[in-house]
C-alpha cells in the first residue's frame, strides 16, 4: 500500500507539473513530462491492485497503456490516425471495464433510460458540427465519437451499480 501511495503522489506531482507547463507555455518541458503521466498512473494502479487478478483492473491497465501509446503517437508528426487508433483502443478497454464492474446490479440506464438522451444529443450535435469540416477523417471521427459516447453511457450506467462517489469520478 505504501508503494501505491508513493506512485500516486509522484503521478499527481507530474500532473501539477504538466499543468504548470501548459499555464506557462513551456511546451518543450511539457513535451518531456506529458509522456510520463500514463505510465505513472498505470504503475500506481498496478501497485495498488498488485497482482491485478480482477478482470476489470486489467481493462483499466490496458486503457492506460493504450492512452500512453496515443500520447506518444500524437507527439510525433504524421501519426494522427495511429494515435487516434490507440485512444480508440483505450476507450474500448474502458467500455469492457464498465461492462464488468458492478454487473450484478442493474445500472442507472436500466432504470432510467431517458438519462441517455443528453449524451446522445451531445454526440449528434458534436458530429453535426464537425462532419462538414472533416473530409477524409469523417469515418474515423464518427467511429471514435461513437466509442466515446458508448464509454460515457456505460460510465453513467455505473451510478446504481457501484458507490456513488466512485461513479462520480468516472464522469469527472
């Protein structure tokens, strides 16, 4: 547990550094710090759940790994689609996580399906705004938006499945 606290502390220190580099427009230093965020968070979660024998935790670790890949690919020129693909895999991993966690109870969307309407409207309005400007990226962005929307809906669904505090973190 002490190792996990240390890892989370180092992670939050780097989050603050990253925010400081954004605020002060120190892009060179941010370029060095940002790629460390996901591995530090992955290490913290791994050390907290060591060994990660619970299937949902494995999906979180996979999501963080793919997020790190996306960060790295997007920092390099000419790797937008591979970076977007890595983030898509991260969101798919989160989808699998949300499908596993709390599955023994009915989720919020099972009881109040109309809660999905704002999320669906947001995705539709976002796509309506973006599509005229996307050109050849239209299909990948639509697919990616649907993955994010699905992930968000499943995060919202956890509201009745797990503790309200943890569920709130999923939507933050």
